């Protein structure tokens, strides 16, 4: 979840070659393809090392290849976990992911286990991993995951904002104009929104949210999740913007913002079009009208009359 612009790309292709130390339990066997190989996306701790799963420890110890976003961080994590990484360690980051994917899939096709990890959290979620998964799916290669910590879900759960429907927006654009346009498109989003942000841009981002969402929109800034100095600030986005301006905020940041309140702005014509489309497809007109009108907060009688009028034109 680290702001990738601030991270150095590293490469460490040293280490022992493939070995025969794969786990032999039934669940593990089911996760393998016909070649016996597999690509595993493995979640790493987002802060607290004790959140590492037993499965992550086993995979790091037994994989033929570990593809790491930052190989130095991977080796430091393994040392803290007391795990010896016996397989080959290779770099796998946003700058080389496209080229590295073919090499990793060759290992899987040959019967090996490739474990993909990022600096923190789940690979492919605002971090490297998407391209190699896409390539694996296209090649018919077995892909599975060792789930674990997620900054997105942790921040959402701690925010105190609705969790039944949410969307993840990752990092907003850095340029003010592009950022403003991106937020303007989200102004009417009714789901809770989750963003990643760099600490040195937090005040500017919150100020931009005030402009796009309004000063009173509820939000939470989650800092250093699961770490010693974890902090969650909740309140209107304007208050959070003032807090961010008053002091230097440090650490990994996740911003959670409540969705737009009130009924969605949908025209009667759009509702009628939906009703008639579903009725033409075979649904009972009165049933469709009742469902659509209730969801839109519109009187059923009015929508039914509008639908009949449109049908007779």
C-alpha cells in the first residue's frame, strides 16, 4: 500500500534452485493444476508481523520461486518470521511485471510453485499482481491465493461508516486538476469509498474532497493500521482537512469517505425505460413498477401511469 513513487525498485535473483519441499496435504494438492504447478498470491502483514499466517510462512519456505515487490523487504520479513526462503527470489514490481510474468508462468508450467508477494497486503490490489494473474488465466495456469491482511478492509471496518456497499478507488491523481475531475465524478457515489494516499498529499486531497463532496461529508483517516502508533480520525471531511493542515501526518494512510446521502437522481424517463425493458422481457408490469418505484422513492401510481402512457405512444 506504500506510495509506489517513493519506493526504490530492487532486484535480487540470488538463491537456491527448485526443490522438492512442497506440502503434501489434500487441500494443497487440489490447488495444483495438471502440471503440478501453481501461482499463489500471498498476502503479507500490513504492519504487525504477528498477522502473518501459518500458510504464508509455509509458502515462503517451500516455494520454488518467490516473486517480491521489493526483495530486500521480503528478506527482512522472512527474517522476522524466522523463515528460511530456500527458493529463488526475484523482483516483481510495476516496472518489470509485464516482462517477468512469462518467466514466472514458465516455472508453473514446469511443475513449480511461484509465490507472489508485495510489500504489504494482498497482491494485485493497488500493487503488482494483476498482470501476472491475467497472463496465468489466459494460459490456463492454476492460480490460487493465500488470503490475509488487507488495508482496504481493515480501514473500512474501523471507519464507522457503512460497510454493506463500498468501492475501492486506490490512489487519486497527483495533479490538482486531474484529482478534482476524478472526485467530481464520485460526488454522487452512494457507496462508501476507500482511497490510499501518501501522507505529504493528505491535506491537499482532503481539501479537494471538501470542494467536491461538501464540508460535512463523513469520513475517516486511518493511519499506520495494525502498527504501534495506529490512529483513526473520524469526522466531517472539513474537520479532517483542518487536522491534516495543522500537523505533519506520517505513515501509511487510508481515507474512507461516506457515500452521498439522499435518493439517487434518476429521471422518470430513465425509470420508465427500465420498467418497459423488463416488461418486454417477460416480467409482469405491475411487479416491475412496484420494485423500481420503491427503490427510487417514487409513488408506484405515478410510475405505473407514466409507463402506460409511454407504451401507448
